[in-house]
C-alpha cells in the first residue's frame, strides 16, 4: 500500500483538526483513479485531549477497497500505550452524537483514543457504510446512557478497550458484529446485543467489573469462543470454551488505574483461541 501521509499537530503540521483532513483528503477519495491511501498521523500535542470530532462520511464518488482506503492513526510514539489518555486522544462533549463516526467503506481507525463526556455521547460509532470498516487497537469511553463503541457492524474490529460509561460494546438495528480480543471494563453493560441487534460473535473477549458483563436481548452470541468475565464462575461467558473462573484484578497489571495489560501471572495468558 502506498500512503499519502498528512500530520495532525497543534502547529506546524498539515492539519489542526481531523474533520478538515477528512473533508479535504478522503470524502471523495476514489481508489480507481488514485492508488495512494490518504493517512492522517496524529501527534500528542493536546495534553488534556483534542476537543474535536471526526465524521468519516463518504461522499459522492468515494471508492475504496481492502488495499486502498483512508487511515487515521497516531504518529509513531505519539499514541496511547494501552492505558486511556496516555497519548494522543480526543475528548469531546457531543450529546446524541459521536467523537469518531466511521461511515465509509474500508476506512481504518487504528490506535485512536476517544472519550465523549456527554450523557448520550458515543466515542465510536459505525453507520451505514461501516460494514467493511475497521476499528482496532483503540480506546473508548462513552456517556452514562450510551455505549462507547456503539452501533457496531462487520467482522473486522479487534483489540479495543472500553472503560466505563453505560456500555462498552453494543450492536443494534439488526447489525451483526464480530469482536476479537476486546476488553470492556467498569461499564453498566460490558458487551450488549440490543433487542433489535443482529447478534455478536465474540472471540477472546474479556468483561471485567461491569454491572452486567454480557447482555443479550437480541440474536445472541453465535460462534463466540474463549471469552472470560469477572463473574465467570457463576455466569458462564458466551460461546464455546469459556473461562469458568472469575477474572480478578491480579490478572491485570493495574486494573484500579485502567491498565488492563495482562500481568505475568494472569490466568488469561494462553487461554485464548488461535485466531
């Protein structure tokens, strides 16, 4: 893949907000005439978070594929280290809306940390054209009444962390989603299939210290495997080969401070499915 890299910096870069980059470089991107994928590399120039959102909506003429698509990611050494708000991050108040909306075919959101502080504010959301898009290695926190990773769909999301808020990961509107190697911690609902949700396939996912770790009011957990929970001994996690002992704080490096890297002695090491 040939990348056309632009920088997001407080000063001295190509852009100072991600929306202008998207509208300028990506909204009408056409891989059939331009094989160079537009990339935004973000710098940690805002210690308390960049108070800007990005609606990644595809415009007229937009065309992308698996090898040619827009990418937003931190620059090397500028992103989070797995702990919320430890590097470049967005922190917005956007009620009934989203910090990072992914509504473009094959768009890639990689390593972005976003928090929406509004009660009905979502950190990440996929819309109609998000089926083939990917959100990976990202960290999200939503408001008190909505999911951090909301309205999910497709089969590509992986390695994401939701930390607090009403729900960690949710799918609805008859969408089906596959999540791999994701963690939901300290939410009201960890992983949630709503009453009109199309089902979720969870693989190697961990629900820790949520009020309810796994909630299915819809199509359930088809083909899920190797999931774990902080109440796994009494409420079996969904799918095949669940961990049926409780995940505890010592399974992580420092759960009290939102560091969910696995500790050296964690029972989760080696317990996942080979994906």
